[in-house]
C-alpha cells in the first residue's frame, strides 16, 4: 500500500516542512505564483516576488527530505502547469499558442535522473514520469487515450522512444527553442 501526503502552500513553512513519516509519494502545490500571474501579470514584480518565495519553500522541503535521510531515494520534480501572457491591463491569461503560454519550466533531480537536456516533452508526460519513477507499469501508448510518455534521456535506465503527438493537438511539435536541463538548479 502506498503512503502519500499532499500539502498546499498554506501548510508549508520552514517549521512545518518536517517529514513526519517516510511517504512513498508527496505532492505539493504552490499556487501563489499562478495567482500572482493571473491577478497582477506574468513577469511583473508581484509575480517575481512569489517566485522567490516559492523557491525558498522548495528549499525548505528539500532540506526536510535531506534531514529525514531520504535524499538518496527521492525524485524531485518542479513543473509549472502553464505559462502566460498579459493583457493591456496586466492581467494574466493563458490557453493560447504563444511560446510564453506553452513553454514552461520542468526540472528534475534525484534517483535515476540523467543530468542532460530534454529536447521534447509535454506537460501530460508528468503522469508517465511519476508512474515510471515509482516502478509502476505504464499503460500502452494510445493516440485516442494514454499519450503520456517518458522524455528521451530523462531517466538513466529508460530506453523507450518518444512519439511526436503534435498532430493530435493541431499544434506544431513542442520542441523548446531554449534548451533546458533535467538538473534542478
């Protein structure tokens, strides 16, 4: 049986980031950056301030995992669910096809991760990444169903192929123009 725990931004602080037991899975959602992007605009001062705050909170969680002696057996993933653009009133929006909306941060470090550049990935791939990292069998790839995949080169021991699914989304292949690494900086 899996032991898991979820946190929200309100529950994480340096004092409360202690790992009370050794869960199999922890999901932490920091919504303040997204909230600032929508309310005051992406890239604006309040947005940048929230980024710094969340960066510190991620550091607190990392330190708690290290203090609990779980660092060597832990995979850390930091990902945004979307990017955004600003309207004329600096209110944030998303859902379009601009680079600012469709290219987001994905960072991973820990057990089994290559220190490499990931050339092609979709947000939907997070499901396959988590399942694979926990030793679960991935569902069969199906263009009309399961399209989550493991990005090429992400895991040291994964040798599967990565399929282009841009024809399913009516979008160009989402290959970033800026190279990113899978090492958490």
